[in-house]
C-alpha cells in the first residue's frame, strides 16, 4: 500500500515538474518575442558618452523591429556616426569615419558595406528576417527590408507612433529620387514582399529599399509622413533627460566655438546601393555633416 502511494506521489511530482518546465519554456519563448523589446544606444560627443534607452514597438512595425534587432546582434551599428544632422532629425547608422580618432570629418566620411556585413562568404544572407525578394517564387532573396510605411500600403491600427522628440525611425531615403511614381531611377522592377498579414504583395523597389540607416528625431514638433516608419521611442523620463543633455551639449559646442552652423554641407553626397541602376544615387539634399563627431559607440539589445 505504501509503495502504491509513493508511486502515485512520484508520478504526480513528475507531472508537476513537467508542467513547471513547460511553463518556463513558454515564458522564455515569450521573452524572446516580447511586445516591446528594448535597446541602448551609446552616443559619444565631445568627450562625453550619453546612454539612450529605447523601447521598440513590435506590434506597430514587426518586420522593422526584427530587422534592426538582427543588425544590432551583428554589431552593425557599433562605431558608426551621425553623418547628417538636420533641424528635425539626426541620421546615422550607415556611415563611419575612415580615421575615427583623427582626420577631417568631411574627407574621412565613408559608407559602410551593408551588403558585405549582412552576407556570408558563400553568398547566403546572415539575416533571418527575410521580407523582400526579386521574384514571385522567392528564389532570389534580398537583405533589404519591406517598407512598413503607408506609402507602401502598410497601415497600423490606431495610427501607430508619430515623430516626436527622440523618436527612432527610418524612411524611404530614395523616394525623392523616384518621385511619386513607381517608375524611374532604375527602380521599375517590381519587388515582391512578404507582408505582415502573411500574404505576398508587390511594389517598387524604392518602397522596400530599407537597409541599416535610421534617424533620431530632434524636433519638439510632432509629425507623420507616408514615407516614415517610427518604430521606437525613448524609454522613460530619464532617457528623455539624457537625450536633452546631448542636444544641449551640441548647442553649447556651437555657441562656445562661435560657429555659424553646427554642420558643413557635403557637396558630393552619395548613397551606395547595389540594387540601384549605377550602384549609387545622390540624396535629395546633401549631407549636413557635424563639425564635431557624433559617434554611435555601441547599440545593444537589453530586452528581446
């Protein structure tokens, strides 16, 4: 009788343990796909580091968030720079300086090899979040990102995020070259995309040409645009304060050095893209390069 009771107790204990393990696995899996991943962008300016904590929104821009997390895990953004500082945004993530410690910020500015960083030696892609192909059969995958923008027919219930101070986003940099048409600029080839609803669609390349560049919004005025995808915002008040400290330091540097402008215009600005006719294009406006380097030292995922 005692053995039977002990046996039943052991079986019950095993069931409880199995259930606990299963629950733990579910929790771990859920943690890997949290609704709001978090990242830390460490920026250095004029000898001071600023740690900017961000909350990302997987529910608003799932493929964009997944894409940027993959690039972060590849250390793609480490030691890149803000190469274009505008009144309403500072743009980075795609360029660095050939001479990071010394040299002229204008002459040393070079674009990262995005294709090289995201492609293995055998030609296969390092990225798992594949969303753009050059053919309907998905035989030719690209390492570009499907544009989660209203320009590309993508919509978010309740409107998603808008540009506000410190917002993290990306946009169709090539749009101004293509105009409002799906033709021209070597982009008339239709690109099939895996949309968030699980169905395929097709649209012009420039709407799905997202690589690794992003922007941090620096204006206090909120805005939206059909070509923008805002996928993150500063995590909390502390993060907002830290970002404001960076902006204040930039203003102080400009004043203390009696500069007419914090930036210098790079007259021959170009963006390389191997999928564009000719391999590169001129952006709509030349880069406004900071006269004092703003370096993205490190980007880390702190919560998946």
